[in-house]
C-alpha cells in the first residue's frame, strides 16, 4: 500500500468511513424514489422510504411544519432531515430542541427513530451527553436543548434546527430565542415536528403564510406500527374529539380554556343514571385537605358489550375535619345506595401533612372498613382527564341530575393560562371543581387501570378517513 493510500485508510478509520462501500446503501436511502423490492415508497419494511408528506417541501421556505397524528413518523421525518443536511454539508452547526432534556435524549437522539438509529454506519455521529452534543465524522455538530430552559438558546449560533413537539413546550420564548440564533449560513432553516394542540405557539405557526406545512394521520403509517399499538390507540381515540387531534391531527380550538368542551348537559345528564340495586356501588373520594372534600358515587353497566360509567350521586364539603367528613360521605352513600357500598377509593397521596395522611386515612378506615377501602391508582392528571373526555365522547359516561356539584365542575373546569397560552393543567388546584374531577378520574382509573375503555374488538374505521 502506498503512503498516500495508507494515509487515506487511517483517515477513513478515524472518521468511521472505512469499508463504507461494503454496506448496502439502499437500506439507508430514506429519500429514495424507488424501493429495490418494488414496493410503494413508505410501505416496505426492509427499505424505509419517506412518503411524499415526509419529504421536505419544495420552494424557498425557512420553516417546515410537519403536523401529524400519533405514530405518523414525525421523529423519523425530523431525524432524516437533519441527517440529509449533515451528509450534504448544508449544515454545520445544528440545534435540537424538545420539551425537556429527557425528550431530546430519549426521542430525538437515542429513540427508535432518532438520529443514532437512522444514521448509516459510515456517517454516524458520536453522542456526548455530558456536552449535550453530537459530532459527525465530517465535523458537523448538533447541540441539544430543552425548551424548558429558553435562556440556554441565548448566544449560541446555528444554521439549522429541528424542534420536536412544540405543542408541548411550556415556554414559547424558547422558539423565539432559537430564531435569534439562526444567523449562520446562507439558508438557515427549521423543521418542526409535532402532534397538534391548541397552544399559542402552534397556532402562530399554522397561521403564518411563510411556513411550509405537511402532515397526515396515524393511519398513513399503519404498515410500520406494531399491530398492538395501532389497535390500542385507535380503540382509545377513534370517534372522540380527542381522536380528531391525536389521530387525525386536527388543531382543535379550546373555548376560553374550557377543559370538557364536549360536555353536553342534554346528552350527558339524564334520569337514566339512577342507582341499580343489582350492580356494585363504587365511591371515590378526593380528600384534598381536611377542609376540602369531593366525592362521587357510581356504577358500571354493560350495554351492547360496552361499559358505561353511571354517576348517580356526588358530595362536596369544606370546613370539616376528616372524621366528620367521612361520616357525612358515608351518610350520603347510605341515602342514595340504600346501604350498599362495595368499593371505596381515596386519593393515593399519603403525606402526613395533608388531610389524606395516615391519621385521616385511619378515620376513613374506621368509618368505611378496611375491606372496601383503598387508594385509587397513581396516574398523571392529564391522562385521567383525557380518559373522562373519551368516555364523554363515546357516550360511556352519564350523570344523574341530582349531581349538581359534578355538573357544575364539568361546565366550569378550565385550563390554566400563562402569557396568553392555554396550558395542560387545571387553572385552580384548590377549588370545588378540582375536587369533584379528581374524585371522578380516580374512580374511573380504578375501574379502567389500563387507561382506556375496554372494547371487545377494534372498531371499523370509515374508508373515507383512511
């Protein structure tokens, strides 16, 4: 081997490109038009190819918004775009921004469709988590950022950026800080990949005529989704208002921050939600503090192979201590359920500093008995509220007219706002509406611990929406 050939071999070894010609490059040709198997682009499992909506739009855009449903392939779309810029030497200093630092690492970098996974062996970056940096063999560098820390984007300069799930960013200022640093190169660009949610930042992007937009539904990527995942997510969301957002990528307006926009008193409040003596009675209690308590009494009926939550009673009080409140809740349950009480669930919080601490719990245990008493499953508040919304949308939740506290909670429960942006947590944490909704979501999660309605089979999806 000549001296020059030896030097080239050493450089290739250092860059990780040695033997690149031995790799089957057709496996990595994401933007390829044809598949060696003759399958339509986007359908082949062996040779991943971008569908039309996953390819960068034509024209002189500076922002590309890929707004799509769950499982559409947004992460792959963004990662392959970054990879293409780096390999074509069209970007040397990139920014990767996600809602949190963990999201950048777990999804954008190390995820199943992240940058490390989609990069070919001959051009795979070296990831240094401690430096928040990926470095490619050709010298290109990508720095990771959390949208929770907008000020970290002050100062650094970039020539390209990939922003993931901007609808979940708590601070829109992070996006503005990013753009102020996009001052390198002659054609700095941003790719934004996200599932929709009615936030100020996302609405701004959607309404901006200079933003190039693509996207699609969950169903478009069915060939690459695990059958179990596809069945679960469609059963969970299909036919619901939330499904229009999560599956069909519709940007739904939130009326004045109202959480349960689909709640309809004429539809969901009915005398049919009466106590049934043959069915088990469930009671869920949110003790909150010893001065503030909400509770719901409900049963679960099976109608046409579907399980319906029937709330036939509620309770709310403030200004009483645990012993008196527990006795009052028990009296209300005895009145409406004629002495029958099969399951009682309390808030899982167990700090001695709260009204549901060990001392308070013992009071409820004394009143209701250890046989029926327990705590409902721990779960994210938003997940529990989404579960209620799905039950409303599918007609699987009805409420008796006597439940005036709960009805008022449905009508008045709202999201918090900050800087004009509507957020995904309740506006007031110490409010009667909060206590009633917490009791309802806790009781429902105890019945459906898997977090969704139990259906006997996958529902048929109308062909026109595929």
